[in-house]
C-alpha cells in the first residue's frame, strides 16, 4: 500500500536485507559455534533476532499516517495551504497540467473487492502460486541445510571455506533481488518467476553431476543465491496483481503458510535420502528436478 508502481523493485529492495543478513551471520554463526557451541549459539542468535526485529518493527507506521497528522493542523493553516496549491496549479502551463493528469490516471489501480480466506483459496491462480511456493520453500532449504556438510565431507573444504559459500549465496541473493525488481519493470513477473524457478532447480540438480571442486561450489552458490533470492522479491507484486493490494496481507499470510510444509519436511527427507543411499546424489537431483518440473506449471 505504500507504493503504487514498481512494486517488484520496492519489494526487491526491502527483502534484500535478508540477503545481507546471510552474508553477515554466516561468518558470525560459524565463529560462535566454534567458541560457544551450537546450543549457546542458538540462544545468542535468538536474542539478537528478537531485539533486532523489535527495533525494526518500531520504525513502521500505518498507511495514512501523514494524512492523520495533517488533520491535526489548525483549519486556517490547512485552508491557506490548499489555496496556495490551487494557485500554483493555475499558473502551470497547459501541457504540464495534462501530463500530471495522465500520470494521475496511470497511477489509478484496478479496484478489487475485499476477499475472505475462502475466496482467495478458491482462485485457481492463487492455488497454483501456492503449489509453486511450496516446492520453492522445500528446495530452497536443501542447499542451506546440506551444502556446508557436503563441502566438508565430500569436497574436503575447511569449515571457514564452507561458511564462505553461504556468505556467497547471501551476496548473490541480495544482488538477484535488486536486479529482478528492476527487470520486472519491463518483463512479465510470471515469466521472471518461471525462469528463476527453473534456473534455481537446475543449479541444485547440477550438484549431483558436477566435479567435486571448490570452484564448482562457488559457481553454484552464486547462481543459486541469485535466482533463488529473486523469487522472494516477486511474491508480493504478483499477489497484488492477482487479487489487489487490499487483500495482500491475508493472501501473503496464506502464501507463507503454503510454504510451511516444504520448510518442515525438506531437510529430513533430504537427510533420509543421504542416509539410505550413502550419497548426496538424490539429495541434490530429486528436489532440483522437482523445481524444474514445477516451473513449467507457471503460466
């Protein structure tokens, strides 16, 4: 509701913060585990996250805040300001007035009725997006869960080198979210979502086949981070286009809930495949190919 145009870019800028957090906390977490152990590290991260989120939330203000503040001003002062604005408008050249009118009309959004959860879930377009996000969430956490262990046990990297891979994913994720937001200004958001899903899936599946070298993992981290991060920046703008800004809070909550099963089940299933086969081949190949297949469902 704060932005009526270039929402994908605005969304990309806002979610880029999580990519920056990945860059910073990958090294911090590794150091804390070495010095404090994993239990105390989790407690420390919980405190940092809780305090940080509280401070961030305190900066939020509701839509229309400025308007409410304006209404507190004395009536005479407000009328004087309005008269001044009207006088400025009279002095504008005709061409400028017409241009302003065109911009105002262009910024008007289509009207959407307020929907209930049931109404949103009945929409085929939303159910399809929810399925795509379920698969996305499941595949997203496979590399974050297993890449460090894989790099250390299968490739022979040190813990510092392995943690650096996660930092690289954070860097490329931040860049990807900014780039995808800009690209959405002239390319269909659904096409960008499809391409990002497909490339992310291919990058994960490729780990099952590429040589086990540090260079291969660095290339994967950069590619995966860039396109997996791009998906996050597209969710809110796509939902707004489908059901309107008025329904975004409810729809975004439902879309997030659709991702929960994938987040919960992906890591245990990936670990089970590793234990059953004594190899990471299916841990990488199965979710990667699933994401590629799901990308073809996106219209």
